[in-house]
C-alpha cells in the first residue's frame, strides 16, 4: 500500500510517537522510510544560535536511524532549513512520498486560529495521505 513514507521530526514527544508509527508502517509495508528535520527559518536565528538547534536535529535524525535499523527498515534522513510545512511538502513531492507521518500537538484555540500548526498545514496542502499521530497519554 505504501512504498515511501516520510516522517517529520522536531524532537518532541509527539514526533517520537509519529516516528514509532512510521517505522512500524514502513516495516509492515516493506516501505522505504524518509525522515526530515527542518530548522525553522522564520525564527531568525544567527549562525551561532542555529548550531544548538542543528545539533538537536542531527540527534533526532540519528535516533530515527537507530530505531529503523533495529526494525530492519531502510531510512534516509535529511536536515534542511526553511519553513517546516513548505520543506516537508516539497520533500514529499520531490521524493514521490506516499504517506507523510507527523506528530499532532495540542495548541490553544487562539494559536490555531492565528498560526495553525505544521501538522494542520501539511494536512491541508499535501496531495498525498497524511497520518497525524497523537502522543499516547496515560489513561489514569
């Protein structure tokens, strides 16, 4: 059903849940997994202040590589700078991605109204299927 799956990470618990789902789906469908981390260019960081975020991205992508390897899943990782939703969608189209997997975050109604979330923007504009994965919460 899916031959190429893209998971977007921002090193959050929600992105970790999305990664788990993406790796499981890639294994189940014998699909190639792609992982992307986007340094958000809208935040106006200087070269010096970007470095810690770049390191976070590299570490997040390395963790995905390790999880994929443990599950015998082929993975390609990419770290880019730009607007997250645009970079995710551009990557997906350039690499003929069948499914995008993103983590869903809860934001206030005001935040969603004015800026939306990356996941919402990807869902709205993606020409391919998008799976939004919510972080599992403890039912107690």
